[in-house]
């Protein structure tokens, strides 16, 4: 899959240049492939590039930006950088709450992710609060 995403990225860059949502989405997808492969540093690089592009395209306010923030938070969490992870996932939650009502699956996912990060940090009471809120 990675090879095809890389080929698609090259084609999209030729067609759209660098500032197009399809290019940003492809970068994000490549980050996801590297994440699934356990290559977190490479995943982070692609997620960050996707985030920068999406912020320029959407002016920081779009569900795709929130998804990218959430992905970056997840990578930092896996890498053991829980404080950074929390910053990104909290920002994703804040953005998702602008676009979605409480109970939306993306809001619940962010709440659950925050709970997971607090759990990894040993802050189990906070973790439980967020996970319980995600279940509402």
C-alpha cells in the first residue's frame, strides 16, 4: 500500500502543487501506513507535513485538521512523549467540539484518547473521567 500512496502523492503534487486537500490527505494516509508499520518517526514526519498543509488550507478550523492533530497525539503517546501527546489530542478535542455535538464518534474518540494518555501517565482518576465521558 505504501508504494501506491507514494506514487499517488507524486502525481498529486504534479497536478495540484503542494497546497491542495488531496495532497494533505495523501500525506496523512502515508503517515498512517508508517504508523501501522511501527515506524513512528516517519509517521510523525508525514503527519506533521499534512498538518502544516491542512492548517494553511483550512485556517486551523476543519475536521481534517482535528484528525491530523489526533494522529500526531497518538504517535507521541506511542513514543512515550505523553505531554506532547496530550497537547495535540486536547487541541483535536477542542476543534472537534466546534464541529460536532457531544456524543459524536470523533468527539468520543478524542475523549478516549485523552483518557489513554492520562492512563499512560499514571493519572488514573483523570483517565477514568475522560473515558467515562467518552462513553456517554
